[in-house]
C-alpha cells in the first residue's frame, strides 16, 4: 500500500513494484489529516487482509532559522512527520500484533545535532526517535518490532530541486553547489535513496527480528560523535 498526496508519482512507483513481481495499491491521501490513518488501515485490510510491516516515511520539515519559523510552520511539520506516523502506527497496531509485524519510523541524523538554522528538523527528528523507542517498549509485550532510521544527506529529487534553486541564488554553478555540501559535512558523497530503502527492508526482515528500539544512523559518517 503506497500512500502520499501525490497520486501520479505513486502510480509510477506502483509500476516499479509490479515490474518487480509484487502487487501494490495507491492511496492519494495526506497523512497529516487526522482521519487518514483509519482510511489507510481499513483499505489495507480490505484488500490484503493483514499488515506485516509499516514504514513511516512521509514528511518534510522546512529548514528555517529558529527565530524566524512561525507557529504554523512548526505545527505543519510536526503534524505530518511526527503525528502522522504516530496515528498510523496506533491504528495499525492491532493488525501488527496479530502478524507479529514490524514498524520503522523515518527520522534523520539532525536529531543528534540540532542547529539554529534548522531547529524544527532536529527537534522533530529527535521526537520521532523517542516515539519509536516508546512504541518499541510497548511492542515487547505485544510482539511488535519498532525501530527508527536516521539518514544523513541523501540525494532525493527534493534535495536536487533545492540545490538547483539554491545554486544560482548564491552565484554558484549547480555542479559546485552539489559538491559543496558533502565537503562541508565531511563525507565522501551523498547517500542514495536505495541505500536507505535497503536498510529499512532489512529492519522488517526475519534477520532483524531481535533488533528493536534501535535508532540506526546511515549518513556516511557525517555525525562524528559516538
């Protein structure tokens, strides 16, 4: 079940899933809406009859200085990435108990070093790590495995679009802008979405069943602390 408020993009993803030999359904839905979680779970059970794994990936928090970010921007960022994941996990919990399933919540390595320039990103990511840990504690009794993933700079379409706009605004070529950020972060290169996906796939696989309550960082060693 693929869920996001951009149906056309999801349909392209659904084709890739089908080409890989699996079935998928698309829900064009904004997970920031309070009733969205109930719809996702009911539609999933209606079609597939069970839920084995839930991957909470939705949400992009604006990178705005802590003194400039408005209450609405704080609210919108929290509502989707934190509360959207919380509501969906709660609604899916009974089904996950029956299947002894797995949950992964997407955070980010900024949870470990929040800075003024992107305070909301770090704050909300840290809250997601804590939320995952709390769900994992509940999962010990209920048989549900829960972990969080903390990626570093990954070259997604969103990051690419941002750099393509950022470069001319700062008098730089796109190539220089693309090279600037890994160098400043002290890493060899950007991560690839597929690398994060492989990590999440491992976390919901049988081989990772004893790993629960963990926050797994994949960032090319951007975070230097232990």
